């Protein structure tokens, strides 16, 4: 009997082994019907399989055969111009078909709740959704499995949470009324304007999560190597002075069950943890070519808490620059375009963060800044005019990425000089000239002398320059424009009517 039992075990193990060898080939979950792949770039297709599997890939007239040596496979196809639809066919021991694939431009939409803010929540959102049916605009909307609002989550949920299982859906959808209504409003209006202007299919991947600090989108390896930020990669990151206090408080609200029920066990992972969303949202995209990134984040990093003073601006500049450089390294594209949405006006201490975004756009090539100061709300962190934000972002991309003959955005402070009693400021994005939005005198502009006392200035426009003077200042040394939390009276624009970013010359 023992011999028979042993024989049965051997046969069962043999059968199990054969099942592993003959296991079906799978495709990465990033691939689905209706997706957009980046045009004019090598096309990587990958998935999992049994060792020594032979896989045949057919796509858009190309046929590639590859053989796996491990449990993953990958094939690289030649670049294809914009067009489609195409069908991707994967054949091995089984057959996979992905239909209605377009070749176009793929943009990542990342950030926090103002990027997540949906079309049906925005002004004109219902009308936009009702009218939309664009077969050349596609969405991949990644939903998180844990929404970090002010609530307690069960310990079992917390313990099983990883970057690998955080997002619950990634499938692509056409821009019909239902998909549009539930997609990022800024992303949708950005993509719609790009598609209409370029007549190229546009695919948008939205992996934004409400309230996230920038640190979660940084790769852990980059944090560890940074001489200042490295403590954020160590235990106790949520209590470190480098990390925003209010986001740490929300983390602890979510982890109350762990603190009460199992405080001696390791702290569970959390989507606000430094490096978490990079592993969950950016690392999986590494093999996909993308056109660029639209980044709308900063509310969580501008101040320590919602009502406190600003966080260290040098620290925030460092984090934002590290994010851009590390993503470019990750995608093996040193000039990967970034379109940064600047924080709007609000009754919070956001001046220094808006400046950090301005300086980043000035100092790092292929970074565009979208000014939204005039689109804010004094008390609402989620202003509803997302249509204009998306349109301005598209304009910046068309000018700076697609090389269209457009002024990319509103006037951006470039440099200054003095001539006698005049302080002269030069702007970019103002080649057609400067003006005011209401036709009146320039408001909320100030100059100071060596005593650092600022006085309201008078102004005249000369091409892309402003000449400033004040009776109280004989020898001006610095100027400031709209340098307050909610500068509702600021009115500097270019001839295209786009608003200027707040600035100071004495930073």
C-alpha cells in the first residue's frame, strides 16, 4: 500500500509539473481592448509564461517570435506611425487577442485630488460628457483600492496592501459619455484639445490619488541616494520633519486599527508612503513609451498643515526636481516633457510653492508651467473650472512639445535690471506684448529700495518688459507681483489674455 501511495504521489507531482509547463501565456494587464500605444517609438509587449515557452506576436503587419527562458517574456516591435485600429494577437499554448488598438500619443496624468477631480464634478462637466463621443480619445483610469480619506481601515485590508495590488482597474475605454463623465476633468479637456489640434489619437493614463504627497511618487532608490531626503526611506518616515504633517496625520487615521490591534507588528504599507505610488503607478509603465507627463500636485506639500505656514521652499524644489529627473531616468528619456499645473490662488500660504513650481519650469529643460492663479477659489481647494486648466495645459504642450506656433502660456518672470529710478522686468511668453486683463493700470505690483520696504508701483509696458517706478523709491532693488495667498486683483496678462505667474525678484 505504501508503494502504491508513493506511486500516486509521483504521478500527481508529474501531472502538476506538466500543467506548469503547459500553463497559458498571459499578457501584462496594461494591455486591453481600445488602448493607445505610443507612435513612432519601439513597441514593447510582455507578459508571463512557463519557462521555455515559444510565443508568436502579430501586430500591424509585424510578426515576431520569442522564446522565454524564465517565467516572463518580452517582444520588441518596430515603431509605427499614428493610425489604427489594429489587433494584437499572442499565440502559444493559448491565443490572446487585444482589439481596437490605436497608435498615437500617450500622456500620464499624475498628482492628487485636483487631477482626480472628475468631469461630472466640474463646471460644464455634464454638457461635456453628454456631447462626447470621440473614438480617437481613450482613457485608462486607475482606481486605488484604498481611498486615504479620514477613516479607519480594517487591519486585514491594511496588511495585504502592496504597490502590486493597490490599483483595481487599468482597462482602456473609449471617450464616450460614461467614460468621460467619470474621468479626470483636467485630463479630459487636455486630451480633447490635443486630439482636435493634432488629429492624432490621444491616450491618457490617470493614476492620481487624492491627498498624496509628492514623496510617494519618488522612487525609493532615488530617495535613499539623496543626501537630504534619505530619512524618508527609513522606518519612521511619517514622523520625519521632511514629511508634511497633515498627510502623516491622515496616514495615522487610516492605520488606527493597526495601532490599536497590532502595534508591535511592522507598520502596514500606505499609498502616502514615500516610494509607494512610484512602485504602483510609474514602475509598471517603464516598458511603455509615453509622450509626456501632466503633473498636478502640490497642495499636500505646500504647507505642513492646511492652515500652517509654508514648508521649506528649497526642500520642495529639491523634491520636484528629483521627481522629474528620476522619472526621466526611469523612462530612459532625458527630455521627457512635463507639464506642471501651478497651484491657484486660495487663502492658504501657497506663495512659496507656486514659486517653486515657477523656478522648476525655468531651470529644467522641457518643463512647462500652466498658470491657474485666476481660476482658484478663496476657500475651496477644489476649484471647479477644470476646463480652462486643461485647455491651458494643452496649449503649453502644443507649443513646447508639438512645436506649434503658439505662445505657451502666461507671462513668466525671466530677469530684471535697473536704470535710475526704474526697475525693468523681462518676461518669457510675452513676445507679442504685455497688457492687463481689464484694460486698467497694472495692480498688485510693488517695488522696494535697499530698506526692503515695498511700495505700490506704477508701470508701463514695452514689448516683453515692464518698467516700474514708485515716488518713494529712488533706487529700486527688487519687485514683487501678486505675492500673497489670494491675489484676486492681479491683472497682468500677455496679448493672448493669459495670466502671469506671481513672482518676486528678491528670492
